[in-house]
């Protein structure tokens, strides 16, 4: 796959890139032509108010996107070519994506775990595992995309909208989900740390109401989870289904299971030498959060115009932080919605070790 004339726009911005009149004599690139096609199409989709004044949400097949990520999704649907050797980390936003990116990268590249040059110590996990609807569309110049040897990719796209090449290739994927109450709090606090001025963030109450009604980035959240859950039930050999809380309680067995599923199972010798523990420790919240690269206002080096500092991806990493933000009524509302949505699906009873 190749992309000519990559854009340097941030995917969180929805500026037009159609040439202005005085540039009109320049022939638009294939990328620009595609982007115009996506913009024209997206303009016909339902729009609604987002969590910030300058970020409307747009509905595409029942899922709410922000404009640039929807353009990226359409681009991925058209151009992303999965290979059988690829491995996809799937999630809705704020459910443990960064952690899984670090873990899968550490598992695949574990020969250099002890090495101080390990990329995980120097770079944010998002630099090492690209989003197919983000970096691929907007930043094809980044190293990990140019590296054809890379087999790790990630996406927040709902299961039903994944590029066809993913199902056709038979490549494996892992999905992680999280208690919707903590997911919401993680998302709301994440938006508070957004660097650019998209206008004031909605109040917690208003954002919560929107989250419950399904209007959040990649929402409705519960539908996102259920979509992957059903796909997992139909094809457990292609999808591994994980839960943030279960992993947080005892990561080791799940990391072993993840490695096995990826085709990179730990040998008895490695287990004896404590390699699994090393992977878990390297990717732990505490280790990653305290790395220099993930501190303060540092941003990715390969993409200058990102809107979140690396530190925004490591907040508290707690289970149950929602207690500090939501009233019992709010908690009951979302729990009720979850039980209603997941009733009869087997998801509420799902145990990771089954
Ligand atoms: P909190 O905001 O509750 O702290 P995502 O990676 O999908 O954006 O999810 C972000 C959430 O995962 C944040 O939750 C973040 O702190 C937490 N997180 C990031 N890295 C982690 C790690 N290595 N282990 C556990 N949790 C992690």
C-alpha cells in the first residue's frame, strides 16, 4: 500500500485540504481526491452536538465518530490490507488500548526485554502500534507504518465496520472492554487534557447523559462491546476477549494467554526465567507512567500535531475510580443499561478463564 503526498494535519482536526483557488492549478493528489470524496459523503450523514463545541459527532452505520476519524475509517475500509500474519488490538476508547499495545509489543519483541534500548522505554506505546483509522490515513510517514515487518495494528472501529480485508485475511485480534462507568470517567478526564482549543468540555452530567444515550466517540459504547462479543462467540479462534478489571486484578495468566493466542507462547524455560513477569512489569501502569517519555507535556516525536501529551494516556489506571465522580443514581442508570443490553448474551457471566 502506498500513499502519495501525506498530510501533516492532525486527525483530530477537520480542516478541509481541498486546494484554495490560487492553488487550483495544482493537480490534487490521490490522497486529496479520496479525502474530498470522504468529506462529501460524510456531509450527508447525520450530525449531532459533540462533547466540545468544535467536535460534532457524525453517525455512520449506527456508530458516532468525529469527522477526521470517520474519514480515517472510510480510508481504512477502502485501503487497509490485512495479512494473515497481522495482529489487531481492538477496543473502544479508554478501555485499556495503551496497555495492550505495550503488552503485545513486548511479547512479540521480547528478545530485547532487558535491553535499555527497548523501544517501550523510549517511546509511547501508540508510536509502536499504529491505529489503522488514524496513522495509516493521516501519517503514513511514521516509521512503524513504513516498516513492512511490523505486524501489530490497532483500531477503535466497531466490529461490523472493520475493513473487509481483516475478516478475509483471517488475522487474529484481541478485544478489551471495561466497566462503562470507569470508561466514561476515563474518557471525560481525557478530553479535559486535550491540547487544542475545541471549546469548553461539556459538564460531567451532560457528557454522562450523552454517553448513556450512545453519543460519544465510537459510541454507543455498549454496542461496541456487544459487537465484538458476538464476533468472539462465533469465532473464538480469531478473537480473544479480555476485560480490563480482570487483567488488572492479576495480569500474569492473561498475558500468558495473550501470548499463546498470538502464536508467541512463552516456553517453559522462559517461564522459569521469569520472562512473563518481566513483560508484565515492563508494561505495568507504574513503569510506563513514570518513564521520561510519558511525563509532563511531552508529545510523540513522529507526529508533531497530536492533541494529547503522552502523559494523558496514563491517568490513574484504577478500577472503580468512578466512585469519585458519579452519584449512585448515575451509576445505577448505566448499570441498568448494561444489564439490559447484555442480557442473554452471556457476556455478564463471561469469565476470562473459560
Ligand atoms: P484511567 O483514565 O482510568 O486512568 P486507553 O489506553 O484505551 O486510552 O485507556 C486509558 C486507560 O487505561 C486510562 O485509565 C489509563 O490510565 C489506563 N492505562 C494506561 N496504561 C495502562 C497500563 N499499563 N496498565 C493499566 N492501565 C493503564
